[in-house]
C-alpha cells in the first residue's frame, strides 16, 4: 500500500505548482484540494494543518508543511522514508 499524500492549495499559487511539480516528477500519487475552487476545504485545511498559508502537504495524515519543507525532505532523503511508512 502506498503512502497517502495530500495537498491543499490553490489553482494559481506558484508554491503549490512547485510542490505538485516535484511530486509529479517523482511519480508520487497525491490527492489535491484546491481551496479557491472548493471553499469548504479551507476550513478542513485549517483543522488538519493548523495553518492558513498554501500549500499545506500531508503524508499519511501528518502535516509536513509547504513546498519548501517538501523540497528539504526530498533533498535529505527523508521524503523517501516517509513515503515508505504505512
């Protein structure tokens, strides 16, 4: 079973695009919630992540932060470890 990756973002945010691009390049499947198109998801993002800034990324229901956090995890090899946990 693959890790569950989720992104809360907007359709126009460059940081959201950067996070999606990294995941796409690594061929990592993810669920995406665009809070500009699905406004009710904003409250869910705040409840789950505790932050208003997008993107907010979760791996296996654990918030990891935004695009810079995702890139740092990838650079350190920690992203692979998180994705292999189930």
